[in-house]
C-alpha cells in the first residue's frame, strides 16, 4: 500500500506531539506523581494520534480492504482521507471545513482554556493548602480532568484511529479513578469542608457525581 508524501513525515509527528504536550505541560505544571501520570497518559494519546496522522496510517492500513470495497472512489493514501468520519458519514467538500472539524477545534480550544483556568486555581490552592472552590471549581470538582477528556474527544472527532478509539475509554476510566483517589485524599485533609463541597458540586457532570 503506497502512502506517498502524505505519510512518513516523522518530523511533523515529533513537532506536533511536542507542541501539544508542552502546551499542556505549561498549563498544568505537574509537581506530584499523580500530576505527572495525568499528563503522561494524555501525552501517550497525543503521540499515538500524530503518529497515525503524519507517520504511518495504521488504521487505514488495517481497514484498507473494507475501505476500498465500500469507498472505491476515495484515495486513502492521501492525507485528506485520514478524516475518516468525513468519509464514513458521506460528508461532501473539504474535510477541514465540515461541521465535525469546526466542532473538533472548538472542543480542543475550549478544553485547553478550561485546563488553563482550572490549574491556575488549583495551583494557588495547593500553595496555600486550601480547598480549590473558585473559578471552574465552583461548578465542577474535577475540571482539569474533564478538560483532558474534552481535548481528546475533540481530536477523535477530527482524526479517529483504532488505537486512540481504544485508548479513549481507558483513559476516561483512568481520569475518573484518579479523581476518586484524589477525593479520598481531600476528605482526609479537609473533612467536612470537602463533604459539603461534594454535596453542592458535581464531579464531572451530574450523572458522574
């Protein structure tokens, strides 16, 4: 299967992965082991994503027989064809200008904004050894982990791959479990103050409190 110049661009894999990982690092400024774990699993998702986007299209390779049968008119060796939702949903025109791509960009940008605002509040709380309840924490108990989930989901809308589709629910579970572990630590440290906070503030969304 020839991929032409659309793939094998490993410099772009490295550059794009580094940009998003450094971007996340600059917002989160990890200090504790759990901070590094949180950033680490997000980084693994990003590397897996850009490896297929610019390096080797594993998903298209594995599905090449099925794709060629049902979409014979599509050149899956082109970079444009990597936007699989665009093809599978029968959307016309340039994939970069369909509603999924715009929604993807909105979620990625919004996720990073949420991440930045949440970690600023959390960092201040950690420095003063107080409970983070302002900013995004006034509405959600774990906005920083929700931000990572939103960003990853945004990338899935833009460029779905088998590895990242498999990784996504696993990483969501990881963040939920990490949040629950942190809540046990917060209950030990803040006691009734955190219990009262939990009563009035959902964890991620109301159904996950």
